[in-house]
């Protein structure tokens, strides 16, 4: 692609304390390789993405997502450290919701997409998204928000097992607790899930109709909508495997043309006046011959690096270019390109093999044919090594694992590698070294 102005920094912003979030690393590499100064917020000093060679600086910070004032104050400290406007890219639901609802005071310092304030919460919420779909006539599976055992049994009796169970507000899920999405095969599993939700304080539970299917039934759409809600670029792909199997994040995906999914997605985004990066999940339903919307993520999808068009543009770069007032070049999507998440796909493959949906030879051929991986990159090896260190530690310490958080940090602590430390733990800015960004 043609050279562009890279003088504006970019900040990767997330509130979910998931140290193995590979989407943020994808943003760091995508923009950093093109010369953009990239900074990031991380919850642990050993977060793999924090040690990418393309990170110009990082903040150690894991605030309470519900503490609006603390987050606004912390981002103001980040802005003061940068000393110039920066593009802010949210990579999880909580961050996208926060910016939509409480981001206005930050606009003097940061540039970020401006969807209608109430929209990200409505779309990220599983049952509220279902309500939006019903209101607009968008095809989606049947669903119900269940608050009692009787309501759960009534829905199960009406649509039948298996069911898909989702936390209504997945951004509030506690790490190590109830999964945000799971498949329930019978009444006993439903009762066990309900018990765990109560014990874990997981919040409201939504039950969703399960749509049967097979290969090439699960599709996703990634795009970037500008200030006029025009979606450019707009990509479609197939979710070939997921973790957890059949219901989780994409562990192996393939770029493929699907004009019907693209048309339905872009039309919906225009009706909603959506602006920013988006990740949608669809599933083909043989029973009525329609694609049903399963999930609407009003932010960057972790597997977005599957898509980089012939102009060299992905959704992160499109966002950066648009928010800095530069032209987004139009290109063709890379049909056939494959994306692998190395730490999750082998685990998912075991379940697919047990279900008779995958052979070991076909799995190995698919892994060898991956064009892009979530963690491994020849020019940026340390995140890959740290990822496996975390995976080993999680396997060993799983019974005792707790949420990764630094509640003593009332504001971000800046860690620019060997240059020094920016310590905001006292609640005020304290300069501990000389020199600028």
C-alpha cells in the first residue's frame, strides 16, 4: 500500500483481565510494522503482548470496569504521558461500552469511533441483542432470559435439547468461572449450570435455540464502519474450529466469499448507524434456509488478522487511517487465507476428534497450511514464548488460579522497558525519569 502518515500514536485499550488476548497483539503488530508508535494497556508485567518488539510503551493497569471515574482518570494520565492526541482502539466489550457511554470527556486527547452511546451495550448483551434483532426483523435463534428453574424448563421443553447457554452480560464474566457460552445437552447439565451460575455470581443467563449444522455452517463478518456507517473494508470467513468446540472463539478460520452474509451485515450496520470496528457471528439454518445472527461484538474480533486485503488493509489499520483523516484504500479480500490460534486449536481438535468431526491427518494438514498465526511471528518471537509459559503455568495452577488484577494501582503504571517507570499508583503523576516519548 502507499505510504501514509504514522505520526499519531495508537493505544490498545482493554478492560478484560485476559492476559492471553491475542487480538491486542494483532493490533500491535499490524500498526507497529507500518511505523505507527503503538502503546498498550496490560494487566500483568509478563503479558505476552506487552513484550512485542512493536510496543513503544506499555501501562500496567487493571481497573474495575465499573469504576468510571478511575478509568477516565487513568486514561487522562496516559494522555498526559503521550503529550499528543492518540487513536484509541478498544479490543473487548467492556472497553467499547465504556468509550461509547463515558468517553466524551476523553475526546480532547483521544480519537475513537463514536457509535450511538447506548448501542455497544445493547449489542454486546446477549439477550438485548436478541431483542434488537426481533425489533428489526433480523433472523436469529429463539432465546429467553431465564431467572427461575421453571422458566428454564419451559424454554427447554419448547425448543428441545441441546441448548446454547450464554451469560447475558459476558463482559462481566469472572476468569476461571462459568464460561460465557456453553452447550447444554440435557436437564442434568442445565441444573448443574444453573447451580454454578448462582455460586459464581455470574449474573443473568440466556438460553438460546441450538441450530444444527456441519462444516461451513459457521460464518463471521469483520468490518470497519466510518462516520457515515459505510463499511469499508468488509470481510467474510468460515469458522472451521472453535475453542471451546462448537461454541467458543475461532481457533482456526478461513477467509471465504459470502455475498449474502456481507450484504445482510452491512445493511444491519447501516440501519443501526454503527460506527467503528465490528465482529459478527452467523450460522446457516437448513430448516428455513437463512443465516441467523448469533453474536454481535461491537469491537475488534480476536481473529481479525485473518483478513488483510490486497491493499494491505485490515480493520485495525482502516480504523487508524479513518480516525486520523486519511484515505482507506479499497482492496479485495484474501480468499483462502487461513488463521490459527496455536494455544487453543490443539485442545479444540481433541473434542472435534472425539465427536468424529476431525481426523488427525486433516487437522495436521490444516495447521501446516495456516497463513497467519495468533502468536508466532518470525520477526516477533518473545510473545510466542511467553504465551506457552502462561499456558503451562495455567495448566499447573488451574485449581488455585485467581483473577489477574492489580487493585493497588489506582492509575496506570507506565513500563517502557529499560527507559524507566511511570508510576501512577499514588493517584497522581510522579515523574521518575527524564526524557519524553
